[in-house]
């Protein structure tokens, strides 16, 4: 698999576990991504205001909020930014809540490097397709029509 599609992709990771942060850094070390780490939802929201990001990965359990609330806030303020929700177990995870909040994909820990990277690539590709579809949906007057909708989110995008 070629990781060139991730080169210079800026990813905001919202994860309070130092061990999980280290694992994500190791998984993405040779992909050319730019990682921005936040250990709370509050820090993440400050970071995303000041820096353009291509994708967000958030844990569901955070010390100051939960991942679904962060997901809702990010999707409200930055609707074009894909968000991947990661969770430690299916017990705490409510797929319907995440989908309603706008999650683009979700993964359950522990996950493999290949599943992790494939999920990121899929979300970035869907974002690029949506942007391309939107730019094609311009009529002669330069007025944007409703963009094409992509497939609903799933476990691996």
C-alpha cells in the first residue's frame, strides 16, 4: 500500500492516553503526516481554531468531555473535516449516536496499523471526492448547487 496519499496530511489526534498517542505516532511515522496532539477536547478545539486540519481522530472517552460532543462541535464548525471516532470497546460505543453526530468512520481498539491507515486514507479520499463533486456542481451563474452525498459512514469508512 502506498502512503503517498497521506503525505503532508495534517491530522488532529484527540487522545488522553500517552500510550495510545505513542502508538498513533508510530503507526504514522513514515507516512509524511503532520500530527497535532491534544489530550483534552478543550485543547483540541483551541488547536483546530488556529490551524487548518485535514482530519480529526478522537477518542470517545476524554477527561473533559466525550468524543461525541467533540464530534458534534467539530462537524458544526468544520463540516468538511472528516472525523474518525476510536473507542476501546463496543460496550461504551453507540454507533447510531456517532453517525447522527456526523462521524465519517470509527475503529475499535486494538486495531492494526493497516486498518488504521486504510481508515484514514478512505476518509481523506471521501473528503476529496465530496469537494470535487461540489466544485463540479456549479451552474452557469456560478451558484453552487447541493453537493453529491457520499455513502453513509461505516466501520472502516
